[in-house]
């Protein structure tokens, strides 16, 4: 479904991603692992069309995305849940969700999509008239994921969905990821919580200083001595 080849991305004179290559097949959960500043978020933003690469290729279902703006990528079925959620705090939960359905493919099915989001996150239905800025951290993450689901994505990208959440809420977030995957979504996940990420993912890529240093199945990465020592603390 998604193919990234030799991706290079810079912020001015500072290069953040050097030659990242990865693939995500339809129906997979794939995770990008690594420490802060490794280039994981930049990679997702480039795929979503929020950061323009200066080298490399991004293909979605065989189609190059390099000349496709971010809004058009959403039309193709690519959705990003950004790090930090980036909700509109002075709008209600329901207004934030409805703004997720801005694309032509999503607008005709707003009601159906909203019902689906409320089935996945019943708490959001309880809070639908509440300002998003007044939600708890866990509820805001639910709202951010729900907003992405309103686009009716085929590829859902999540950037640090467990960031700042309690262990109980982290478990809930990853249970939701499993549920969405079982419903047919393909998922690309950026996560620093390696244990949780490798439990849910089929495969993973370890990114260090803007480059993929290692890749394999979740079982292979968990068994790797360097990964266990560097990231899992065992």
C-alpha cells in the first residue's frame, strides 16, 4: 500500500531524515521506533504531505505522492493523528470531529462516520458538546483519533499516541488500535513505548539519526540483543 524509498527531508539547513526506506502492506500494523529526534515524526509528516522531501520517493498504491498536496492525500485515504493531538481547543468535541470530514470522499457520510466514532469512543459521545480544550489528555487523544477516522482513512498514521498518558490509558489506546486494525485499517505507528508498539505491530523499523538502522518482525526486534539493551532496558 505504502512505499517510501530513500527519503530525505530538511528543516532549512538542518537535515532531519537522510535515506529512510520502508513499506507498509495493506492490512498491516507497522511501527517506527526510536528515540526523540530520530526523524520519525518528520517521516510521517512527509508522507502526509506536511513536509516536502528534497530527495526520495513516496508511493501510495503505486502512485507517486511527491506532487500531491496534503489535502489531496487525505482524499486518497491517508490520515495522520499528529503528536500533541493539535485539536481546536475552543471548539466542541463534535465540531472537531466534523472538521475531520472536510474531504469530498468524507463529507457525504458525516453522520455515518460520527456514529462510528462514537461506537469506538463512547466517552466522546458523552462529551460531544464539551470544549475540546477542557478534555483530559486521554479524551483529547480519543478526539484526535476520532477526527482522523472522520476522513474515512485507509491508512491511519499515529504519531506518539501514548505520549503523556497514564499506563491505563495507554492500554486503552493500544486496544483501540487493535480494534481499528481488526476493522480493516492499515496502520503506521510512531511510538517510543517499544513494548506496547511491538505487542501490537506486525513489523517494525528502528530509526536512528534520520536513518533506518534495523527492521524486522516484532518478534525479531524483541529478540534482538541491541534493541533489548538500548530500548527495552533488559
